[in-house]
C-alpha cells in the first residue's frame, strides 16, 4: 500500500468491520458472564434444628452461671429461654455445681454440655413442643 496501489477489494470491508468487532467485543466483556440471563436465586439460609439451638443456649448459660457463681441474671425470659429450656438449665446447673466441687471447673463444663445436649435432644425428640410459645 505504500506504493500507491489501490487497496485490495476484500480489505476495505475488513477495515470497516474491525472497529465494529472490537467495540462489540469490548461491550460484551463489560456485560459480564451470564449477561441477559435471569439471576440465580440465592441459596436458602441454613436453619438450626431446635434441639441444637436449645443445646447451645442452655450450655452457654450453664457455663456463664457456673463461672460467675450463679448470680447476675434475670428470669428465663431475659435469658432468651423457654420455660422448658429453663427447666433443663436448672437440672444441668445442679449437676454442674456438684461436679465442679468434686472435679473442678473443666469437668463441670464438659458435664454441663453433655447434660444440656441430652436434655434438649429429649425435649425436642418429637419436634417442637406444644403448649404455647413459652413451652
């Protein structure tokens, strides 16, 4: 082309097409993967089974109450417990305090976790208890 010869016939459309192709490629790249498709639904949140939630709550309160000597808390509702969960906590605390006197705080923590798990599993064995929200 430097000698002044006319361009080959197929080069003219290619030169005109090249900027369009480049622009299309850039725009397609800006759209991101999956452009033009419906968004995916977000995954369902994981729900915690009631016996696991009960175990966590009762164990947390048992450990806290053992650590501070059992003072400084309100009623079961202020702890976020149901009446039934509070019953489990009282049983667990009685056993935990006795275990702490015999074998120390580490043994008491292990026992309270086991007893919380056992009590909550039994309580929620058939599903969610009935009798009102406080049960």
